[in-house]
C-alpha cells in the first residue's frame, strides 16, 4: 500500500485550479488551452523515470516519441523537495525545458539565503543565543555552512546539531526508534528552548515528539519553540490520526509570501472530485487514507458500510491532514502556472520572430525553439495575480518575493491555524527588512543573561555562549546585559546601588546648613558668648584684685584672642573659595599663636612674680608690662613669618575631592603644602609645650589662689586636643577632616577659657569675699 500525505493533495488542486482559471480567461490565452500531466516522483531513481514519462506518450514509456499536436511539453513545475528538483534538472536541461521550482535556482520560487537571513534576524531579535538544529539533505549541508559562518558573528552558539534525519518506515522502525530515543534524550536534556529544523515534512520531528506519547521515554518535552526553516508544513499520515500536534503549538514557520486566492476555497468545496475518477490517479489513495473508506468496483451496485460514498467533504478534515486555505507551496504553484501562462501571452503579443512559437503550439514547427522563447520571456515577465501581489523574476531568475513568518496555532483535534506574525522583505530598508510582532517568548540561552551590574566570565571548556555572571567591582558599572567587563563612571559621577548606571555626584562641603555644621556653629556661638560674658565681667570688675592679678592686660588679650578663635572656626563652614582658603588656616595659626603666647606670658610672669617676692631678688626688674608684651609679640610674629612664607610659596587654594565620598564631590581647601601646614601646627605645639612645662613646674607655688594650676590644666587640655588632632586628621577624608579641625579649635579654645577664667568668674560672682588682696597673697600653712 502506498502511503500518501493527504495534505499535499492541495498542491495538485491548486495547479488544477490555476489551469482552470487560465482556460476560462479569454483575455489571457485566447484560442489556447492549457493542460497538465502530474507524476509522482517517489524519489531516487523513480525521479528519472517520472521525468522521462513527460517526454513520452501517455500510455507507453517511449521518450522523444511524439504523435499529434496534443501534449506539447511547455514547462515543468518542480517538486517541493529540492533534491528531486535537482535530479530532474539533468534531463530537463538536455531538452532545455524550463523548470519553475521552489528552491533557489533558475526561475526559483524561494530564496534559501533569504530564509537563513530571516532565521538569523529572528534569533538576534529575541536574543536566542543557545539553539539546537536538525538539518537534512543538500539544503541542510548549505544551511550548516551558513550556520558556522554567521552564527558566531552574532553571538549565537549551537547547543547540538543533528543531521540526516531519515524517514521511518515499517521495515526499519526498530532501528529508527532506537536512534530517535538517543536523539530525544540529547535535545530534551539541553538548555536550548529554541530548535531549528530544516527538513522536508516535519514527519521526522513528529516521530521524535511522539516518543513521549508512546511512553518510550520518561522525560516529557519542555516548552520549546520550533523554527521551521524550509517551505514545509505540518502533514500527517493516516496512522498519525491519534498523535497529538499540540507539542508544535507556537512553532514559527518561514515560508515564501502567500496570499488568499479568491475562489479557491469555493473551488475546493464545490468541485465534484469523484467526477474526475479515474483520471485523477491520486484521488483513490487520498480519499481512502483521509476518510478511512474503500472504493467499490464501479460495476457493483452495492452500498456497504465502510465504503467511500463521494459525499465526504475535505473541509471536515483537520488541518494536519488538509487545509482549506491556500498554503504557501500551493500559492507558489498557482503563481508558477500563471507565470508560464503570462510568458505565453507575452510571446503571442510580441513581434516576429516570436510568432513561430504560436505555430508550434498549433502543431506547426517541429523544433525546440519555442522552449528558448519561453525561457526568454519567463525571466522578463511581471504581472499582478488575482490576490494583488506582483509576480516577477530578477536577473537570476528568482521570484521577487519576501518571506512570511507564520505562527502555528494547534488544537487537540489536530486543527491548525496559521497566523502571520512577521515578514522578511529583502527590498525594504535595512532597519525595516525584518519585522515581527512582539510577543512573550521563552529565553533560549546556555546561561541566563547577566543582568546590568554584572559581567560575563567564560566557563572553561565550553562554547563562548556559556559563562558565569559576577558582580561588578566596587565603583564600577555595567549598564547593559551580558557585558564582557565593567567600566568606571566618569569624573563627577558614581555607581548607583545596583551598579548598572552612573548618577551625578552631589556638591558637598561642611556647611552650617547640615546637622554636623549646625552643631559646630551652636558650639562656636555658645563659647563665643561665654567669652563675651567673661570679658564683660572682667571689664566690670577690672579694679578688683583677682582681675588685676597676673597682668590684667594679658587677660584681655587672651580673652579677645579666644573670641577670634571661636569666630575663625566659622570660616571652615563656608563654601571654599580663593579668599576663604587663604584666610582660614593663616588666621587660625596667627590667632592661636597670640592666645598661646599670652598663656606662655602669663605662666612666665607667675613664676617671676613668686621669685621676685624673695628678699634681695633681682627678678623685680623683669616683672612688668614690657616682658608680657614682648613675649606675646615675639611669639605671634614668628608664627606670622611662617604663615607669610606659606602664602608666598605654596598658598592654599580651592580644590575638589572626588574620591573620599562615593556619592559626593567634596569642595575643600587644598593646603598647598602639607609641610607648611604642619610647621604652623608644630610651632603652635612648641608654644603650648613651653607653657605647659613652665606651668607644671610652678603648680606647687604657695598661694590660696595659684593661677599656675589653672594654666597647667588649660595647657594639658590644649596639648591633649592637638596631639589627638594629628592622627584623627590624617585618618579622615573629605569634609570630616574639616570637622575634626573645627572641633579641635573649639575644644582647645574652650579648654583655655574654662580652666583659666571660670574659676576667677566663680570667685568674682559667687565668692566676692575671697576677691581681696589678703586672700590672694595668703600662703598655705
């Protein structure tokens, strides 16, 4: 019994329909009737046999024997299988008979390269980089070459490549099924969810998928998108009626552009197919396999159940067996027949010498010249078919057409609906050549895409599509998927939390508007007011002994310098500028030198004062206003000299710090020379150390109120603050360096104010009875 694919009977009917419409058209070929002969190529050596029958009498295989004016072979419409078309071309070439066929060749109806480009664009569009492939035959070999040439250039890797899927028959079913089981396990365990198949009928694919239905394997197919890369369709043998086709739901099918031909469905529905029996040699097999019935002997007038009645309807068959809508191959056959008809029409309308063609058609000339004429005009014709599509051939003899991308929608009853979801138009602009409707489709990659914020690192001994994802290093970003490396943000920007984009850094400095700055301002103003109160108190009680003791003018100088110390700290809370950067360190160094020099002068005077009280001491000559003034001036002038050198050599200037804080650009003052800055601090430390040393040794001098003790504690606090300042300053960055310096200024100034003046203010205000000369000079017993 011959096995037939019922679905392909539509191709025969489309040819019949085209010939019928041409013969009914009195304008196209008047006085000329087209006929046709259809042969089954079967494949292999039978293809040659079928081709030779085209050149023989209808009843006998006698090549080159011609009798009568009928059956003049004008052209051949090739088969769907390119291998068979290439086979019959050998014979047709001898007779110079044009063959209109569907695979890239002379007078081609389909372009293999365009098909491949469409698949490549589809994979790139949806970023499917991990695909499996099934190929077969001569076209499969060419397709394989294109794959290895172009896929790597677009970052696409091949999960597996299986070739030479042969048809499965009863005779080799056992071996075939074993081979299919191996292949099934191969692709079912792959991560690829997109598989390209370039085979003739998808029959092998259906055998492959049927394994799970037969429960020959325990693994069920996962969600896979099949990309069908040939002009094929879902077709079923009669024994596949129970096979589920829903595993192919969502398959993408590349086909030559097709359109619905008006009247074709009506032709299928209204045609009395049985009236052409037995002229239609395919009808019996198609009908029996399609409807599961048998034909009776025409001479027997018996109606038996299970026999074909002729009332069966093609539209009742599911889509996997027969479609009422014209498929792409049928549309190509329809256009091929019309192309031949229009070529004949062009010959008829042409001037001599082409008129000889008409005489040949009418039985005149007995030569092959008409074949050459037809070949000439076939390459040059252009016409619009009944669907409104323009049909023409390019200089290579290929049909000028694009590809439709169809989505197969299947149903449990094997019904099939083909939905056009895109197209490939080679004559459109580059960015419009490939179009497809956006849909939610699965990802098919060896490794999930590395999200922004990560970068790829190739896995060893695997294709380049297989990689691991690693987070970007700190302060680097990757803004796109699957980046090979991370990059640094430009200056003035920083990486966001996800490390997938750069954000502009905020301009920042230690300002009196932010919480830390507000706290420092409050402290500075508080101590400034305290100093003002102390100074006012001393001015009010300037005539009392405790204010006069130990040089009243030095006390005023020290208090005023402390006022300026608290105020100069506010300079550090202003946006750095040229003037601010020059003033704030210089003013800080000079003002503090005045303050510490005043403390040093007080300490020396205390010691000299007690030494001068001894009988016969010459220290009386040293105790006076001149000594105090000289100590303060000399100490201050030396610091002023250091600052002057600093200003004229490496003066401070405004600068920005883009590295200390990730999200901020810190405005700051560059010290110009760190050496000069530490020289200023070092000299101030020298004065403080001298003051502390003198005060420490004079702390035990006998007196009911020994100011040397107060000076010792004040300088102890002062030295402790500035000794701790150095490591703190060096270990911080950005605006926190400024905060450390401001805090040190406030703490050391507050230490001097509190230790030296608060005890005196306590006596002046709270214990006025102790504020007399007798109490101040009374010695301890």
